[in-house]
C-alpha cells in the first residue's frame, strides 16, 4: 500500500493494542472494497493468536468447571468493549446451558447502564473495581475473569486484586504480554493480535480475540459439567417457539426418533431434553431417567453408561 508525506506520524506505543498499524495508514484513501479487504486481512490473524493461548485457556476451563461444580460462580469484569463482551457471554449462558442467571455473571465498569452508554471515567479507578467486587460478594468459591485489552485498565486491576484477596481464582484476558494484569492473576490468557486497523480501536481484533476466548471459557466449562451430549446443547431452556423446535430437533438427533415422536416424548418428559433422551435410549421412564441424571451429575453420557461410551 503506498505511503505519502501526509500519513500520520509513527508514534507507536509500547503496547501492541495501541500501536499504529503500518499496513493501514492510508485506509481513508481506499475504496469500500479495499477497506473491508484490509479489515478482513487483519481479522484473519486473530485465530492464530488465540491458538497460541490454548494451553492457558484449557487450564482455565478445567479450574472454572471445578469451582462451578462446587457451587461457585464465573464472574466477568471489564470496562468498555471488554466489559460488554463479558456481559454478552454471561447473558447467553442461561438459555444455552440451562444455568441460573447468577452462575455466570457479567459486570462492567459503570454498572448495567454502561452496557449501552459509555461511562469512560470509571475505568480509571482501581477503587471502583474493588468496590464492585465487594458489591458482587466475590468469595473463595468463585472465579473472576478480568478482561482488559491493554492489560492495564485500573478498574480491572483493582477488581482482580480484591477478588484474589478473597481467595477467588483470578484469570486475566488481555491482548498484550508483560502487563500489570498478568502480575495480579493466577492464570493469564494473552492472545497478541497486534495493532488495530484503526489505531487503538480495540473493539476490532482485540475484541474479536476476547470474544473467542470467552466463548471457549464458558462453553468448555459447560461441556465439562455435562451440559452437552456430544455436540448437542441438551440443557437449553426452551423458552420460545424457536428453542422448542430446537429442543425437539436435539431429541431427534440423539434418539433417531421422527419429529412427531420426539415432540411427544419431550412433552411426556416435562420438556426436560436430557430426561427425554435418556428415557428413550435406556428404555426407562422419564422419572427414572431424571433419577439417573441426578445420580450422574446431570451428564447424559454418564447416565447412559456403557450404552453411550466415548469413542476410543
């Protein structure tokens, strides 16, 4: 891409997330197609950056699941885009995995109102982060994930320090290495995606990387907790017509029943997708299936035992 004398000066920050991307300094001179190609080319780097952090993500998932299994909570805390991504991931866990809304919690600097309207100044206060951790009642049973693209947002630093002081497992998610956040958490996840297409606009690559990691944290933990059977989300809450159709389709996929029989079975099981599947595959009543599930920690595969072994 050509560069001219009117390009912005290359005053690059020490932080990758704040640096100036040399490939897009003339992006305002491009056609719409060239703009989206430039953005897409940068986005293509995100998955590789996340891949470098898979061991840390896997460790975090295992520890999150262990705490949730013992009655703890998964709490996301962040500011700006990072906070909103945490709120988004938390809000999608109840309908997807059937967990109560207080099991996965999303909280951002400025409170719920900041989700739709920026409250930028709060992120500069460590004390505000500490106060919100107290407001959330974080304890040694919980996991707190501090999300900050830069890895140095004071609000998040205050929150993780306070949570760690209460014995909570602390996990950091940033897009820079060697950050103050890394020094304050037990597990650090840092996919380094490099400078953004628009300098400092971390809702772009950094936001995409954070979303990918959050997807893995919540989904991976829920898989370990038996919230899926194979790749079927058998603990979904069928609260509308679309989800009711999806529940029927899940029962069909797990049992080879036709749509009518699957819907009938699901009704007989009180809309309990797991019980419907176990009842059919094990040849028992829905009530007996529920008892089996309770005895096996809610896992369909465990409740079915040798009739549904994992492949070698």
